[in-house]
């Protein structure tokens, strides 16, 4: 997909184009069965791409999902002076990083994807400067950057805000420091980690995020020559080095995509084998599906989910890893909307995540929200209607609801789904779903 300049008359950027002119038309009632393969994690690959800025030369990232966000990050790195090639046929991206990259990440790209902020740590560590537009992305609530900024300041960087940009600079090499995170933020952990690997002396990140995607970036940084202790724990110790080397690294499988397929099997009374996934990364979610009545069978290369009955309602409380992932909350609300009984869903991470239920209600779901709680009373059937995806996971949840709704459901905002799910429609079709991607003029 080619990104076009939104400032040129008659053109439209890719994300806006997809959202504006395409929809998914879902006809409910089909049982999903078969196999699906999971690609690399969106929430990891973008950070791995940013981490290549830490070392001059050519790095190769394998198991790259063919999603819109990879294209946006590729364009961002090109504007920083890198040569980026995306080889879709082998799911690989190669990034040739110059000896001195540029340091400005412009708003027209950053506004489309919050992950763009992850270039700030590597840039200030490598070249002593980073000008990054305050990011946009999914509309799921406040995700402040104060923790990122505080961590960089402790290492000696000066960080200011001006005209919608965060400006970070360092007169010399950053200095190792100890940082306690008030919240185990994935983004802040990544920013501080990628700055610390080139800082002088030891850095400690206490209450660090423990997600598999954090482990993934730590393993890549170690392969580049970084010294990191405590990988996978809440305390990371980093002994800074003077230089890193380019590397080849495979992205960890996408646990959220795998979880989405697992919920699809449970909702449609289906039988889906998810290949390439790591069941251990989804322990809490798979346990909830078992509680709902699904049979879950783990294997060396993934897992299988079988459901032959109406699911039972399950309570959900989202928490940082290894707790229940917030990115699977919309999918489980969709499951609870057609489950037997009532459930309470508590969202502890993103306060606006429940905006999704306003659209789900258009399909007949009975969901009442109060602050960060949602009470879901399961109904025996939903009814197809036009709905709008407001973020990646909301889009997936609405498609899953459409799979079990009577009649047709038209999902707008396809561009959001494209940002997180590669080959979503072809995979659904191979599993037996009646779903089409249509130009809006034909919808």
C-alpha cells in the first residue's frame, strides 16, 4: 500500500482512504472451522523497527505482519534517512540505518499511529536529539507521555513541548538512572529501555511492563549487543554500551490476533486451530474461554478451540500482563453479548474503551456501562445493522458480533481493522464466514 501526501490536492492518505471508501459486509449464521496462521505481533514489530535506529547498518526483521501500521512505520523511518524494504512474500522488512539519522518525526505520520513515539528513545540515545509530534492513533482514552518524559529526564535528557512536538535533546551521552514507573506502561518501558542501552552506566527500570512484546524487544536488543538482566520480570537492569550492531530477528507471534480467532470459534460454535501462536501468552484469556464452555487444546505450534454450545457468560477484569489483556476486552464483550447469563467487565487501562458498546448496542446487545464497569446481559440473538469501528479491537469485536447476528452487518471504519489484522477477510472466508470487503458505493 502506497502512502500519499495528504497535503496534495486530489490525493488521500492510505488510512483515510480505507476508512472512507470501504466497508465489511458480514452475513451472520455461519459456523467457523478450519486452520488459521498467526503472523508477528503488531504491538512488537513496530517497536522492533524503531529499535533498528540504535545501530548503523542493515537489520532484518522476520515474521512481519502485512498491516497498515508497518507501512506507516516504514515511511517514518524513511523520512529519518533509513532505506526500508518490505518483502511481503517472505514477511520480512530490511532497514538500512545511516550513521546519523534525521531526528524529526512529522505529525502527518505520527497522528496515524501512537507507536511512532517509540522512535524518541533510540534517537535521543543515538544522535542526541528527537523531535516527535505528540501522537494520535486509536481513540480509546488517555495514554499520557509523562512517564516517557520523566524517564528520559532522569537520564539527563532535556525534554520540552512546543507547537505540538516533544523536543528531546542531550548534550552528550545519556547517563544511566533508576526509574520507578507509577504504572507498568508498555510504551514507557520501551522508551526508557531503548534509551538506556546506549547510556553511560547502569539503568534500572522498576515496575517495568512484562508483556511478551517487551521480552521480544529485550531479546532483539541483546542480540544487538545490549546488556539486560531481568527480562520477563518487573525489574530490568541495563548496563549501557557505547555501540550496538545490526541484527536479524523474528517477531513474536501476535497473541491478540490469536485470541481474536479463539473468541470467534467460541462465538460461532466453531472449531478453529490457530497455528504459529503461543498459548502461554494467552493463559488468562484461554482460561476464560474454558470457563465459557469451550474445549481448548494446546500444541507445540499453537492451540485449538472447539465450542459446541452457547457460551456461558464470563466476568473480565483487564490488567497489565500477565493479567487479562485490554486488547481482547471488546472481543469478550461481544462473546458475552450472546452468552447465557450476565457478566461484569471491568476496564482498568483505557477509560474510553467502552465507546465500542454504543455500536454493539445497534446490533441489539444489552450492555450498560458505569465508569470503568460494563454489565453485559447475554441475549440469544443479535440483529445485523450498520456499525462503525472506532479502533482496531473495536472493529474486530464488531465483526465477531456480525458473525452471529441475524441478517447483514455492515462495518465501517475498515482502516482501523487493517492496522492490526493482516488478511482478515480472506482468513474469515477460508474458515467459512460469509464476509465481503466492498467499496462504499456498492455497500
